[in-house]
């Protein structure tokens, strides 16, 4: 599957979580083989429910896309050995951490925004298309579903 479509599926899912008032999304970067997300749940939702729905929805959409495009050989790479699912697109236990203050959030946001530079995908972080970095520089692009961490954290 082409990387552009995968990244679009992830962004669309994040947009849905924000628009459905499940999370405030402060930042993200989508790398070729992993993602980093900075979000906090909105009051009526449980963290595990949000994470579960995000992972399940994106996995289903990735699977449907592979089937629709006839990429069955690639789909077979995601075949699961677990009895509760046919395919496994995400790691079973994603890493998560609490960020106690704005200084820590700013540090983590800088770290995730630098991922594409450190991976030699771009020379400066704000030009990487699949990141919230440009939004923090410009505040005007298609990522209008983001919340500045200083406004909420």
C-alpha cells in the first residue's frame, strides 16, 4: 500500500476523534513505520476507549484499502497469529506516557516534530507534510482540528 493513503487514513481518524469531541489533539507525526501522537481525552471518554477505537478503525480502513486495491500479498504480511483477530496492524501494547506540565509537552512536541529530520525525510521539520509542525509555524493549513497545547494543557 502506498504511504500516502496510509497517512491519510490516520489523519482522517484523528480528525474524527477531534470532531466527535473525544480528544484534543496537540501534535503528531506520521513516520513510515510508526506514529507519535500528543492528545488528551475529553472528559466523557475513557483513555482506553479512545485508543481502542482509533487503533481498530485505522486497522479496518487499512485492511479495506488493501483488499480494494487488490494488494492481497501485502495484506498477508499483517496476518495475525492471535486467535482474536485475522490481521495485526498495530503493536499490541503501544507506549504511552503522562506529560505533567507545559514544559514537558513542549519538549515532547519538539522531539516528535524532529523525527522526520532525524530520519532524513526532510531537512527542516516544518516542511514535513505528515506532521503538526507546520501548523505550529503557520496556524493556517488543512490541520484545523489541532489545538495548541498552550491553550489547553
